[in-house]
């Protein structure tokens, strides 16, 4: 640090490099946020057989729900149903 203070040219180059890095980080963040980072991934829905009852496993939290449930009883995730697929 003392070496940077004693050599103004090297100090300026270091500050310039840090600002350039910060600029590109901001650009990457904006691109990720607004150009596809918020797309929802399609999650596979799993149905398991427990005894004589079928249960649907929530892809978000892992909670087992009745196969006829439209929403997860734990986190509220909306399961895909035939009605949802036709929209």
C-alpha cells in the first residue's frame, strides 16, 4: 500500500483496474438479472407410492402432498395440472 502511495502512476493504474472490474461486474449483474437470470426452470414433478396412497413430492421443498392437491401444503408451490398445461 505504501508503494502505491509513493508512485502516483501505479496508484492510478490500480484504481483504474478496480473501477474497470467493478464496471464489468455491474454489467454482468444487469445482464443476468434482466436477460434470463429470472427465468423459471421447469421442475420435474415426482409421484411416489406410499402404501395404498399416491403422494406428489413438491419440487421446491420436498414435502409429500396428496396427488390431487393443486398447491404444496408447506410452501404453496403450484403443481402442474391438466388445467395449468392448457393455459
